[in-house]
C-alpha cells in the first residue's frame, strides 16, 4: 500500500522475439534480453528499458547501453563459432540519441573483418526508426564452451 | 542446504574507500562501487568482482567493465561541474587483460581536453599492478541535477 509501488505499463514482447534465459552472472543482472532470427540470416537482439536500467535523467544509462552493445556486437561473431567463448578486445561506441524509460531497444551487428582469431563487427542500436548507438567491436575467441551451460 | 550456496570469501574494503549509495537505476544494479579521494586531487573508483558480474568463464563480463569504464571516465568530467548531469558521447575501450571473480578492480581518469560543452577524458582500469582496460571518453553536460537526489 505504498504509493511508490506502481503497476508497470502493460508490455507485449514484439512478435518473433524469445527471451534469453541467462540465469547467472552479468547476463542475468542486466535483465532479460530477447533475440529474433531474421529472414536474411541476421538477428535482432532487444531489451525493454526498465527503471533499473536508468540514469538520473530516467534515460537508459550509458553503461547499460555499452554493455548491451558488447552483447550485440559480439553476437554476430559468436554465431560464426558457437562452441567457443569470445572475449572483447576493443569497443568503439558512439551515442547518437537517448533511449528512454519504457523504450524497446533493438540492435544488430555483422562481421566485417577477420584476421586470424580476431574478428571485427559493426553494430547499431535503435529505438523504432531512431538511431541510438553505433560502433565497432573487435573480439577474439577464447576457451571452448562447456557442453552443459 | 544446497551445495551451490557457498560462503562468500571474506572481504575487507581497502583503506580509504567509501561505498557509493546509489539506490536507484543502473548504478544500483551494477552493484556497490567505491570511491577514494587521492592526495593529488584525483580519485580512485573501485568494485569487487562478484559472481553476478561474471561471464561464462568466471571473469568479469566485458559489458560490466565497459559500464564501469563509463562511470570512471565520466567521473573526472563530473568533478568539474557537480551540479549537472552529463551524457556519454563516445567511448573507446581497449581490453588489456581479464579481471577475475574476486578481484578488486580500480580505475581513474583525468580530463585531457575541452571544446565548449564537450569534455574528453582518458582513463584506465587495473587490478593490482596489472592493466585491465584503457581508453578515452567524450562527455557532454546535460540538464542540472536536482538538489535532492
């Protein structure tokens, strides 16, 4: 019976998106991310900006956008070799516009270069038709993933 | 009585560090950060890598390191004008070595350039004597902070 407990806005996950069931570590802490496979072989990864993702201005915190960018930019690399973990080597992130509380944020990436174990991907994050963040990531494959995760 | 509930390692916060009491939003979600003012006028910001910060390899997740970098690189800018929020414009983050579960991760930054409202800071993050991440951030002041936060 406290007035700081509000019913959340009703939210319907857009068609085709399935939640990633990351139950441990930072993937869980960041909150539910969603994936959708696209007809062209690409993917869209997404999340809803909740209060816990916000900064003091009630926009998505830059740190959350960067963490999401890491998981979006790295995913296209991951798809090339699903049985291995990858590590981030370098990220360049340009913040174009804010994502507000309640926004459904989407992102995708594509591998644009490879030099041995180093993969470069280019990614972008948007809300509706508006660009939120663009950038480039360099990733490297590390140890094999365990069969049961 | 489950074997996946383990006593945490005993942890003593290093001398001079005080916790940041961020009780809302992404600052709280990331977990407790600590600050220490340094004699030269600079600062050290820090956190302990807990299980909830980790990736599948039990190292600190790259996304968490990037979010921490945002809060470290931006802090030197924030100190120049404490009554305003700032937003991140661009971050370049180079990952030098991993931070492991249980590591005490420290970082600092300094403003190295200003062009009107745009501030550039250079920062670094380390564990003990080992570099973990280095980079550069560009930040811009936004709306005034509210008096009561």
